[in-house]
C-alpha cells in the first residue's frame, strides 16, 4: 500500500488540514452585494470568523474581534466575518452587525463554500464559530479544530497570537481599504 494511502487512513476523521499552509482565495460578499477577494488583504493579519448569526458563541466572538480591531487595527489587523447559517440573508447580517457592534466586514457564503475553504468534509460534525488566522504573507497559521479550539475564542490568547503575527512584519504596507473584486457574471 502506498505511503500516502497509509497516511490518509491514519488521519483522524474530521481533522483539519495542516498549518501553516497557503490561504485559499475566498470572495467576501457583503450584504450590499460588494465583493472583495481575501487576497486583497495581503499585508495584514486577517482573522476570519465563520459564523452563524444565531450562535451565542459567534456573537461573543464578534464582539471580541471588534475590540481587537479597535486596538490592533492600526497596526495591520483585519477581522472578517462570514455568515453561513441556513436562511441567512443581507437583512439578517445587517441586523447582526448593528446588534453586536461589528466594525469590520461580515459577508455571506453558502455552507459548501465554507466547508471547502476550511478543508472539512460535509460529513464532519463541527461547531461554530470556526476561526482561521492568516499572517501578512497569506499563510494560514491557525485554524479551529472541527470541535472548536478554545484558544482561538479566548480574547487574551487571540490578542497574543495576533500581536506576535503583527510583529513578524509586513512585506508591504496596506493602509487603505482593498478595492472590490470584479463581480462575477453569468
């Protein structure tokens, strides 16, 4: 049996892909319809919160990311939210943003896109929020396990991780808002 097959068979069901790894491209579609590519944030430390708007843990995490954004944003930290619960629409996301004071982009994505981005199977049971931390060079440096990763939901642990990644420095300074990505046409 080839070694790759043995490694695949040995990997636990529901395991996340290894880190660090290059962050796949992702289109962030905001409630307004504006689309931005994740790659346009290169040069910043990005934390993506894949969330359900009805999840109390997601709501609390969004408030943490807002505080961290106010504190660390001037140094290059950019949180992004991606709502993917069943029936989510622009009105629900706008209400979520208002209710929980999110001061950063929160987009909407189909569940299948989120699962593909996270590298988890549709058969995997996972909790929300799922958190992905991307360094200034576009590498995923931390990702929630499907069952959740406490340190990625703890404000002090996140602050320390983000601060360490910010100190690694950027190859370019990205101080203005990224330009919207080209809209897809059918």
